């Protein structure tokens, strides 16, 4: 997206190298997540800024975000009670 708010969709562009060469500082580029990207999670019911966690995104074929159980202590307590 350009600073003036105009979006450029690459779905409809035949020569993407022209668009790549025209990128300037200040443009916002949306892309898919890649392996090792840092993503921010905030688990409900907490909506506080202090409870946001950053994780390295493991690129996988799953349709979910695998989170280590050690960062979800309440979930682990519930699972232990259910056994």
C-alpha cells in the first residue's frame, strides 16, 4: 500500500518486477508468514497489552499455530484436571 492509501494487488499484475522496482520507503507491503517470523498472540479472556506474547512462527502444513504448552499454564491445569 502506498502512503496515499492506494493498494496495488499483485494478483492482477503481469510483470511484478516493475512493481518491485517502484517500491519506496514508506510503502506497506503485505505478505504471507514465513518460517521464523515473529507473531504476536494475546490469549482471551485477557485483553491487556501486558499479556501479549511473541512467538517465532514455525512454518508448517497445519491450519493452526502450534504453541508450546509451557506458555499456556491455565490450559495445562485444565487438561490435568480432566484426566
